[in-house]
C-alpha cells in the first residue's frame, strides 16, 4: 500500500467517538509517558525525528506493545469497528505528530 493511502486511512480512523473507555488521547498520553521513561535518548531521537513515511516501522514493535498492553484483541476492542492494528498506528502517529524534538521536560 502506498504511504499516502496508509496515512489517509490512519487519519480517517482518528475520527472516533468518545463513547469508549479507551480513547486515543488517553492511550497516546500513557504511551508518551512510557516511552519517555523507558527509551534511551537515541531511541527517542530516532522515533521523533523520523519522517512520516518511516513511522510505520514502529507498527510491529511499539504497535504490538500497545495492542497487547491495552488488550485491543480482547475486552478493549477499538470503537466503531476499527481494526486494532489501525488503532495502534493512530496512537503512534498521535504521539509522533504532537511532540516536538527535543521534547520539553516536565517541571
């Protein structure tokens, strides 16, 4: 699939309702906090400085972690019939798009 098509699909699936207990914003904040606490400086720099075509390389690693941690294949299925693979990529993209590099440290 062409990258433009993938990004279009990802942006489309960002349009979720907030009826679910699990929201993109909530998960993205938790994932951001987790990677800031556990990843090395080089891992963070690589993630936040990669281009939009490269972000998909995190699907099998960070994406799998998100799907498993939030039990997206089980009791916490994403809302509106969105596939767990797509939802986890939405989370990754939200974290990536909404962070400046270098990140501003919490006070």
